[in-house]
C-alpha cells in the first residue's frame, strides 16, 4: 500500500492491505522498521479499513487512520484494543 519515512528517517512505516474473505472484512496492517537496525514489528492493525492514512507528527510520533502512536513503544491492534 505504501511506505512513509519519519522526518529524520529514524523509522519507516510500511502499510499492507489484508484482504477479507467470506467471514471477515478488509484490514490494514502497518509495521514500523527501525532504519539503523532493520528490525521491524507490528505497529498498527485496523479492521474494516481499506486504506492507510499515515502522517508523521515528529520523528517518533505517527498518526495512522486517526490513532496516534509512539513508533518506539506503542501498538494498536483492533483484536486487542477494540475498534
């Protein structure tokens, strides 16, 4: 779907569209990659979404589809946190 670098290129967010099937709807999954190490982890997983609106607020804070997250510490997963 897309890739967005933080202002100082410390992190990169990559977004993926996860297709639905007969019993589930589309979802958006985003991972954050630490540029210096190449390490990645899930940062965001939103249900019933077909696009990712990503905007970096500063080098560590990113907003994804209305959820503000610290790229180093936070995680949003609709399965755990609710819709």
